[in-house]
């Protein structure tokens, strides 16, 4: 299936890949906001971009929360300490 092949790719190589990427972003927005794909495709470009950013950030935060809850469940009654290594992403970007 073309979509499965696209999802395995690490970069966009063609116009078809760009089309699939846009469709995936539209689906992300529709799912996050509980709206139809038709409504998403009717959005002005600026609203599409803004909605996508918020949907992606909210999804990432939710995934982090789910992962923390899984780790806490594994830890049981032991104390758990979160370590933040995000500073490693900043090095060399200044």
C-alpha cells in the first residue's frame, strides 16, 4: 500500500510524498479538533498551519503524559524521578 510505504520513508522525495504528508497533517488536525476532513481542507492556510502546530504539540504532550504514567505503573511504590535531557537538543543550535 502506498501509505504504508510513505510512512516508512524518512524524507519527502516526490510530489506524491508531499500529498501524503499534507493528508496526514489534515488527518491529525481533524482528529485533534474532532472535525471533518472537509472542514480541515476548507481552512485558510494560516489557520491550517496554526491548527497543525497546536495539534502536534498537544499530541506530543499527551504522549509524554501517557509514557510517564506507564513508567509510574512499572515503578509501583518506588519513588520515580524524571530527568530532562532536552538541553542536549539545544547544544550547537546557538
